C-alpha cells in the first residue's frame, strides 16, 4: 500500500473524478478521501469490493459454524446423509 499516493482530499476527487475512477480500476488500489484532514470515504474498484464482500461472507459462515459446534448444534455425518437419502428417495 502506498498511502502517500492513495490518500487524496475531496477537492482532488471533485476536480479529477474520472482520473480517480480510471486509476482505481487500472491499479485496483483503494483511494482514501479526506475532508478537513480526516478520512471520510473510500473509492474502490468493483472487483476488489466484491472480493472483500465475498471474503467477509465466508468469515461470517465460519463464525456461525464455530458457534454451532460450540453450542453442540451439529448433526453427525451418517445421520445427515441418512436423512437426506430418505428425503430424496421418498
């Protein structure tokens, strides 16, 4: 990450919106937008955004699975396949 290149004031975004979007899409690097010296927004290419969202969703599934195991909310594999076969071959 090159923060010195990736942090831009909102005035830069206003003046060079097309350049910022092109840069983000070409380099796949996130741009941080500041307002009054504080970080306020992020500009990111859509593919990176989708990848981030997919990774977060997978992490949520892992956490839910770990919670199910901790709370003993699991079904033994043999029982699960047996139930599935019953439903499929009624």
